[in-house]
């Protein structure tokens, strides 16, 4: 692999720079003035402060921000794991606020494919069975055939009968990706999906996400603190103090596996200083 100096991101322009062909697609995520307030005794914590955001079908988006920026809260709302205090969230055209708890569970199962940092696999369950589980909960037919197809899509056709303890970290994350794919969701929501992996395995997982996005048009939303990961997506949304402070296409997205990773310190300095005017030095650490 060759070492590539990636371009500085100019993220300070308003959100209207998306390509026209993207805006013509179906809207998968539509947040309208979303606010989230947590009550901690007499103290109110405003985690999100009026977020407006649209993500379109077939996009590959990264959401970044320093600690306390609100990205975890936003991820929980996007994943229908929490509800806004104020505002509306439309997922694939459905206002999730109007859904009952059993309907919300169905939305999480059918419309969102989750991929977490910790894999969340059952210890005594084969890869094939792991991927079948969402289909079982959904009452779907042809479960084994669909699970095999999903595992084949992530390159695990020869590991279907293996337990998690018989798989590497990268292979376990591939099982998690296959499980996220199997119900053909409206989007895949990945939370620090490469965080527990070495650089080689992380690159392989990124290659899978890029291939799924480019070849199958699957909408991917990465929530990450890692600017190197974000440079592999096509659009970058940055939060600060519960607000979207930048929302821009990524110029020349990196292809996973084609470049060596530069130092994280240099990446952080470039990406945060190009966005957070007036930020303190501590926010770059």
C-alpha cells in the first residue's frame, strides 16, 4: 500500500453542497428540529439542540464530533432506541413518534441494521444461526437461504458453521454485518464498527461497507470519532454542543485498503481545525 496525504476538508460552507442527483433520491432519514433534553435532578442537559438533517437513499455518511457533542444521543434516536424531546423523526417516510412500542421494535428489526463495536454475538451460536435470528423474530420465510446469502456477501461462505470463538475479530464483525443485512433494511447504522479491530481487519470491514454501498446501493451511516474512518465515507456530518456545525461531501473519499493510515494526531488536527472555529485545544485530544 502507498502512503497518501489526504486533502484538507473544507467543511465550513452551508449544507446545500450535496450533488443534485443525491437530492433526487428517496429520503431515508429526516430529522426536523430535533431536540433532546435529559433531566438530571434539577439540571437540564440539552444533548441535541434543534438538529435538522436529511440522509438520502444510497448515501454513505459519517457522523463525527468530540466527547459531549451529542453524537451518541443522535445515534440512539436514529436507531429508534430513544425518542426526541421535541421535533420529528421520519425513518423511511414513517414518523416514529406515532408508533407503539411493538411497532418500534418491528422498525428496529426490519428497517435498521445495527453493527456495533463489540459485535454482540451469542457465544454458543454458529454464524449461520446468528444471521438467522432477525429473520426468526420477523417471522420471515426462507431463513436459511437468506442467511447463507448474507454471509456469502461478506465473504464467510466457508465459516457458516463456526462459533464466535472460532472466528477472528474481523470475521466476527463480518457476521454482525451479515446479520444487519439479512432483513434488507432501509439503512445500516454502524457505531464505531472498526473500533475493536486491528488496522488490517478494520480495512477489510471498511471494504465490505464500501462495496455494499457502491454495488448494492445500501445506505450506510457511520457514527465514529475516527477521522480516518470518516474519510472513507462520501459525506461528513459534524456535531458540536448538540448542533450540526458542518455537513459536506467528502472530497475524494478514500478507498479502503489502498492507502496507509497517517498519524491520528495529524488527521484530528486537520479535520477538527477546519471545522471548529474558536474551539479549545482540549477538544482536539
